[in-house]
C-alpha cells in the first residue's frame, strides 16, 4: 500500500469514513493517562530494565528513563525518533546515506554503542552493529520505552555500552486504527489483539510514505538541494503471542529512502533499502516455586544497506544478505524472599553473503563472498536485599571468533525509600567486532581487533519536592577503551580511550490540571586529540556533540471537557561539524549554532475518535543534523515548521 504525500483529500475522506463505522466510545481517560497516576505510583513503577528481577525503577541497578504513551502525547511526538530525543543528553547525528542515529553522553553512538530491542528482539543490524532510526515509525504503535542509560552488557551482551533502549509496541485488545497526515508524510497504523483461554495475541503494523520535509541542504561541494525531493517509504509488523508459559515474538521492518546525501555529495539517483525479519520463541519451565528455567531460540534474516546509484560519476551497487541463529538458556533461582541468583548461556552464529557488491574503491567482501562468525557467552547475576539496601552483582564472559574473550563485571548498590532513593553503580560493557568490522579487507592485515570495552561509574540521588514533584540527579564518568573506529585509511582500528563525564537532571511534576516532565544534561569530553572526533583548537567537546541539552514537555487538562493542550520545548547547545565554506570552496570545521524548538499540539476526545492537531517546530528554527566525526558529510536539515493531524479510532 502506498500513500501520496500530497493527496490530503483521500486521507481526510478515509478518516471520516472510519468515524462512521461502529466504534467504541473513546473515554476521556484514554487521552489523559498522564494525569491518572499519582506521584507515588509513578515512583514505584516496576521494570526489569537493568536486572533479571523486576523492581521499582528507583531500586534498579542502573540509571533508568521511562516513557509511556501519555508522555509521548504530551511531547507532541509523531515518531519514535521524536520520543528518543527526550532521553537526557541525547541529540541526533547523521552518517552517510542519510542514516540517522543518536549522540549520547557526548559520544557518537551509531558505531555499535547502543543496543536497541523491539519487543525484546535485538534489532541492531548484523553487518555493522547499528540501527538506523526508521523514518516515520509512528508513536501510534508505541506502548512504552524503557531506557538504561549506561552499560548493560551483563544482561544484554554486545553493543550495550552507552545505553540499552527497549521499545514495546501496543498490545491492544480492541482494534485501533490510526491515520496521521502532514506535509512530509502520511502514515497508517493498526493495533489489535485478543485474549483467549491461557494466553493472548497482539499485532501492531504501520505503512508510511513521505519525504525528509522542508529544508535546503548544502553538500561538501557547495551544491544546494531541496530535501523534500528525497522520498521515504516502508512499514513494519510486530506480532506477540503468550500462551501457557510460551512467548513468541516476530518483528519485520522494511523501508527505503532516496538518500540524496551520498558520502557528503548530492546524489539525486542514490537509493537505499533496509529489510529485516526477527523472531524468537521461548518457554518458561516452572520447576518449582523457586526455580524457573527458560530456553529461547531466535532467528534473524536481513537485507540491510541495499543501495545503488546510477550517477555518471558515481555508479555502484551493494546487496548483502545476513542471517543469524541463536540459542539461549536462562535459569533464575529465588532462594529467599529478597534474594535470587540467575545464570545463563548464549550462542550465536552469524553469516553474511554478498549477492552483488560493486562499490569503489575496493571490494567489500573476501573473494568467496562470505563472512561468518560465532559468539559464545555465559553470564550470572545475584540480587540480594541487605537491611535497607539492594545489592546487585553480575558478570558476563564472552568469546568471539575474531576478537577473542571479553569479561564484563558490574556492581550496584541501591536504596529506595518513600521520599528518596540513591544508587552507586560501577559497570562495564563491550562491543565485539561485527561481520563487516571483522572483515580483513577493512583493517590492516597485521592487526587483530580487540573487543571495545567501556567502564562507567555512576551515582544517582532522587528526592520528592513537596507532594507532587520528584527530582533526580545523576553523575557519570565513562571511559571507552580500544574504541573500534573506521577511517578510509587504514580501515577499522582500535583507538586510544574516549572519556566523557557529565550530569543529568530529571524532574517530574504530577498535578490535577498540569503534569510536566523535564530534563537537563551537561557532558564534557576528554581533551585528548582523537582525530576522528577531535574539534581543532577546541577542547571538551567531540564532533557533532553538544555540551548542554534540555527538554521540557507538559500536558494541560483544560476546563473544556475532553480537550488537552500539550507543549514541548527543546534546547540543544552549539556543536561542531564539517560545513561547506564558500570562501575556500571546500569544507571546514565550523560551529553549528544552538537550537531552540517549540512543538504544540491539541488533543480532543470525540465520541468515536481521539483527534490530535499539532505543529512541530513552531518558530521554524534552523534545525540541523551534523555528522559526529571528521569526514566529508555536511549538516543535513531536520525539516522546518510542519502542521499535522492524527486520528485514533478504536473499534469493538
């Protein structure tokens, strides 16, 4: 199914047609979840983001950020990308071929430094270990997002260094259809499910067709391009089944882009496509009241980074398929009311094969056209309640075919009381070479890459401010050793340490009329001149990373019944990036000005539909996405002011 971005009339007609079908009345409470939970309920939300044991986020052995659908509504968020920008200390960066990801804690995270999971399925691609953020992944599909800010390799394995982001799609028991339209995209999403004896089933899916929005991009050669000429299209499908202790998860993602930005140069004929299918089945065996054993089997099939260009001066074709099989066995033994031990083992085999690779200046694959590697790991975690404190100890030992062994311990001491909590954490994490990273063509023949490892110390303290507010202060000190970084010469190499330290503030206010969330972050990088990230003649800041970032979003329950007003403010401090200079007719490092953006939206609960009318970037600020390392790509516009409309209909 394909929408025309400019055919508004068809979508509006579709919305009104749907409104005429038998539908469940939308209760006003459905649109005001933000106001329904008290502060004490918000403080005691239980998760297992950082540990195998479910507990309040305040007692989890990690720095946690949570978003639910009501947060997303108050942000005026349209897409997954919009939501992730509200993680403390996070901004966007753009790599080659218009792929977008996050800068977190002052570091470029696209190089396999964040682990992404959708419904507990890992979605980092097998070739590079990355997850390019899909364009227009709609919030209408999102139920909640849990973020572990900091190391998570003990539980999650590879690539869980700067953060772990767990994304959960909606599991509605009624059919929900959502249509949204704006100048740059039209999106249709469907959520539905059913409960039956002993289990439940749910499906969430979406289709989108759009472009990059409004903006003028200046490439590395001074060419001007209208980003609205670059189309995006695709969709996804998520299916979940839980039945008598068995869990089945399926996720399929497929999208394409006209990536007019190709290695810093305007390439109007360049295209890129991504496709991946991810599946697992697991079963909980309750051996007794204290002991649970869970085997899990997974399979992945990918055709990501499929790209081509027919430009006379830049003809290429890249088509690589990758697959992976994994088996995992987890055991949890709760030997006391407040004490448990978990043990696990993991094995994964990955294979990539070149279908068609013709990209200058050299071949991307060995002569036989195949890459293969295996990973094996064992891990353990011990959670213990000691008087008023919770102690969590964990470790993972991993062995990778190419980089050898990696060992990552962690320790956390937490305490959560009625009005305050504290955490003292030390953790490690690793990134093992991915299929392309370990490809001998892409690093010196004399060098064997080591696993990249992070060591992080963290402290957090939170306290109530009156009866309706909660303030949390977090400090971190992070060192990434043997960072695996790519450059044209000599390829992938281990590099000197990357160090960052910083502070994050998070604030919650929950009132009867207004509820508010806010965060502010400051991060400073080490002054070592690591060439890929170094800003010449400027210390304390990596390329493309801002020192200061702040977000504030609020929901106002107006006196008019069923009408809500949402306000979202964002500030990103100045950054540095390679930009075109007409004076020298070339690129040079220049400062990207600080950004201030304002988003507004109105929600109205009609008898059969929840309407949302919004405007993003109300002041039409010049928002840019820089490349967060020293290369040839220039900052790409993120789109200007845009009005949008969304309708959510629930059918019985």
